[in-house]
């Protein structure tokens, strides 16, 4: 698949002299695809329809098996059925290209276990 702008949401804006934003992105893409330079192509201004992502921001990526839950009801299914959450990673934004694309760190995995 490819980056889908509507699946990236700002969940926190921290102000101050050097504030930061925290973002949540849902995808079915492999994590190496997500942190490839330019995957998030509309990160910063003045790109068309810019997200407002800045260097130092944090992006939480939730990876799903075959589809992102389309409704809250789809998230209420039993574990291991329909739209299984397969991974969560935390990424920092290292920089923004002149074209407005984000460069992310490889990410830190958050364990997704069910014992």
C-alpha cells in the first residue's frame, strides 16, 4: 500500500518555545515502508495540504493485519479476530525535506502480546 493522509491524526500539540506534536498513524504497511524517507509526503508547509509535522515530533504507528478498523465497532471484536493489531512503534521525526516529506527514525517497538 501507500501512505494515506487521512489515517494520520495529530493527537497532542505541546506549546512552548520549542514545542512538539504527537501523531497517530494507522496502516497495514510494513514498518520499513513507513519509516522510509518520503513515505509521509505531506508533512510540512508549504506542501499542498500540509500536515504541520516538525522535526522532533513523535509519531505512533499502529500496524494492522489486512485492514484498518473502519468503525469503533470493528475495534470491539475479540482478540485475534478481524483487523488484528500486529505492531506498535514510536518514531521521531529527524527532519523534513524541502519537498515537505518527513524523515523518521526506524522506531522503537512497543510489545504487542496476548498471553
